[in-house]
C-alpha cells in the first residue's frame, strides 16, 4: 500500500492559513487573513523586525487593507492598502494584528 502524499505546505514546514470561520470583529494576524478578506490593523507588535519600515509604507493602526493573494509556497503575501499593492513575508505578517471587517 502506498503512502498518501502530504500537500507541499506540510512537507515544506509552512503552517497553512487558518480556515476557521471569520466573524466580524475577530482578531487575527495578517498571516492568517484569507484571500479576498478585508481587515483593519489594530496594532503592530512592538520590537518586531521592520516595525519602522511598516510605518513608512502605511502599515499602522487604523489602516484598512485587503488580502489579494498568497504565494504558491506560502512565503509571500500580497496586500492592498492605501491604493497600493505590496508584498511582504509571512514571518513579518505574524507581527501585524488585525480585526475582521
């Protein structure tokens, strides 16, 4: 009997995006936001790598954003905010706390 192959996300050690129901007002990280969902930034974790860079591009509390896409192997996320699309690493996105709209 052959072994069942796991999806690449598990083989590569990448934690898959949570598929829990997304209720209004639910708090989650940017890395957990599903494609097509909109949310508002509540806070950026202090002392996170690139905290100042986040502020420079508009990733600050109160900013609304839209998750446009996840890269095929889970490393990058494409987010739209302030009329601009940008990509950031999933490792940085876990430091951005959101509230679902």
